[in-house]
């Protein structure tokens, strides 16, 4: 499965909005096969705040672990948020 974050907007901020985005996607995620890869494409996202990303990306990692891979995460705002969450939550995002 490929998740294009820009479908949720280019300015992804707010814990509530991140939680809502994850909840909206959850029915599709629950239909996935075991060990199916989830590619999260960050292309086109201008701003990704730690609050939004924590609710969305950390929830993905909690549920699907190493099956989640982030792509196109070179934007400085995205990159710094991922680094912050890795340090804060003691997790590691798989990146391609």
C-alpha cells in the first residue's frame, strides 16, 4: 500500500488533525495482509509538525512496525520532524 501524505494536505499540523487522518485511513489498513509493506510518500508536503506526525506516523509504526517505509522525506521540515520523533519516542523510521 502507498500512502501519499499530500492527500491530507501540504501543511500537516495539529495533533487532532493527525489523529483524524489516521482514523480515516484505518479501515483500509485493517484490510491489509500480514507483513504487507506500507510506503508513506512524503513528497509534496511542505510542513509536517511533530504533533501531526506523532499521531499519524507513530501510530502506523506502533501498528505495523518495520513494514512501514518512508519515501521522499528529504524536505527539511519533514526530515527534522522525523529526527525529533525518533529521539523523543525512541523509534527508528525506515527511509528509502
